[in-house]
C-alpha cells in the first residue's frame, strides 16, 4: 500500500461551488463528511482539540461531471514531483509543484494533505510548462537521482518507464482539462 495522487477535472462553476461549500468535496471524493474539525488557535492545535462540524444538507455540484473526469498517477506521484521540481520536498513554491502544494485548499488535511483546487488559468500554465518536457529531458533528471534499485540499470529503466507512463497520462489528462477550460482538484490519498 502506498500514497497515490488523484485528479478531478471540474468546470469553473463546480470549482466555485467547492470553494464556497467545501463539504461538497467529501461527496465528490465519496468520503464521509467529518463530524469534527481541528480547533483553531495555538492551544487548540497543541492540545489536539476539535470542534463539531455543524450538520449540513446533502448537496451536489451544480454541473454534472463526466465519469472520465477522474485520473491518477498511482504511486508515481513522488518521482514525477521530483522530476518536475528537482526536489523531494513536498511543499514547494516551484510552479510545477502542483502534485503536493499550490492551488487553494478546500478541505482540512485528508491524511496526506488537503484537497486543493486549481483554476483553468492555473491549469493552462501547468500545461504550457508540461508540454516543454519530453522523455529525454525527464530521463536525464531521473538518472541523476539515486532511486532505490538505481544500481541496476534494468530496474532503474523499468522504474523510469513506469514513471514516464504515468507522467504522460497526467499530462494528457491536464491537456484535456485545458482544452475544455476546466480546473482541477488534486489530492493525495
């Protein structure tokens, strides 16, 4: 078992709804709505206090979603993040650090950070940067990093092939979001 990165393509209208009603995210992700959230303030965090979340009416996104508007990069998110940012640090200001940071958080921590939304304008920037990257560029970045099993060229190349496959799927998914003028919701689970 490991951490995976999941993406949802969403219309701008649905993104605005998620920003205004963050509890909609739980319905989108098919997760139970939390009954408590961490208390705010230093003492609340220090003591691990929580406050009840007021019950809300079940709601849905204003516009329907296509079943194909969900994608993932499986466990390849971490090597992809490294290849895009040059860092294994998850929190980064790098413009291509979107797998782990950036966007607007619309949930509390979901174990591996909050679910975050990115507008169509942000997606367009991501896509323009991702299209500049090809297999050779990423492979050169990949072989500089000492991945587990990197001592064996066959294992290293198999791991790169796995990473490249998921990178291409992600880039294609983001390109389609850009063409449809959609934003994204990204989270790690």
